C-alpha cells in the first residue's frame, strides 16, 4: 500500500524530532490546520523522504546549512 505525503512525512518527522514534533503539530492544528499539514508534508514527506541519504546524513546537512545561515543556535537548543 502506497502512503500519501502526510503519512510518509509523519513517520519521518516522528523519527527525527519525536515528541517535540507531536507537541508542535497539535498546537498548530488548533490555529492553522493547513500549515500543520504543510509542515509535515513538505519538509518531511517531500524532502526528507527523498532517496540517496539516510536520516543521519540529512540531519548533518541541515545543521550545517543552519550554521552557515546563522540559525543553528535556536534550532539546536530544542534538541
């Protein structure tokens, strides 16, 4: 059975951010349900699910990109 973007994204999001992702999604569902759906589908269902790199390599690339942009401190604080 082929999973849709949301289901694939949700599986990957749970692996990457765990309980923090669930809390974020639940709070967004109340105020911006379409944004919650987009938050799961695009970065996790489309980008993180692409073939070629494992999740660890994707996380390293993400941290490197955030560092280069100057945003790593806030993102890494939540880990």
